[in-house]
C-alpha cells in the first residue's frame, strides 16, 4: 500500500541524489516504493487487460513502472533520481510508440491519473477529429465520460479555433493540440487508503469509452498510411468483480 513513507523515501532519494545512498537503502526502497507500486500495477493490470488484452501490464516491461533513477540522457538539472513515480499501461511501445495509455502519477504534492496520448502523431489527431465531426458512436460515449465532471482535459488548445463553425460541444474536443482526460487530487487520505487501487480501477473503467475512441483513431491513421489495414473496434470491457 502507498503510504507517507513512500513519499518520504522518494523525497530523501531526490535530496541525496546518490547511487551510493540508494544502494544502501535498497531494502527500504523495495518495502515502501517498489513493492507497493508493483502490487498496485498488478491490481490495475487486471482492469486494463479487461479493456484491452493487448495492453502490457508487467511492471518490468514496456515502461509500465517508472524507475527510481531518471534517464541520464535527458537530465539537465543534475538531479539523477526522482521524487515522483508513475505507472503507464499501453500496448507494446515498440509497435505503437505513440499509443493511447492509462496512467497514474504520484508526486510530493498531488496524484493524478487518466487516459490519453503522449505526443500523438498528427495523423492520429486528424483521425480523431474526423470521428468527432462524424459524431461516431464511440465519441458519443466519450462525451458522456467528460460530462459527469469527474475528469477534465489537461492539454493545450489552439488559441484560435480551427473549427469556428462547429458547435461549441465539438470545438472543445476539436481544438485540442494533444489529448488527455485526467483526474487530479491532493487528498492523500485517498492515496494512502487500502481502497486506492479500487478507486483508480473504477475510474479506468469509466474511461474505457475514451480509450476505445482513441484506439479507433489510431487504427484509422494506420489504415490510411498502409491502405491495407482493417479497422478494429475494441469491445466494452466485461464486468469486473472486486
């Protein structure tokens, strides 16, 4: 279970910024950070696999669980170790490098989770917009997810609408530069609860229509690029018993 000791360890890890320190505190890392996050990944993995069986859920594969150290190729501030952690559930990133994903991020000040893309291609975004304009049934289901107020868009929009003649309820989707629906919170009593995995899992299920819409857009973009691919639609997830 994620606890205050998880965040405290990550803060100390960042402060010490030392390979020697993390090596001498490896047991604490496994107990307070790695172990609880692997358990959470296993719990949520069962949920996302029900939504899409092709999603990889093994913590040691596909970047599902973040490492305690940062990628030194991208370090610019000299901080080699992280004070936050994340889980990412998506299809094989070698086959689909910009694939839609379910994610969870835990920081020192908040946690957030949701469904979306990290740097989607223009082809995928164009395919997504075509589905929105056509009012595809999957888009109708995705609209319902946004309407309950539990999740919100987080990514940038174009300052000037590219679709000025479209209804407002469509423009709020069409003018996104990127795509991500997310739920944020700084209520750590929720994060430290035994039911945290259940809470996130239930919200992932709520986001399933959004995921299916994004994957249909990806299938369309691949089909247009190859002119030989069949568009496949993911079936709604079966009921999950907790």
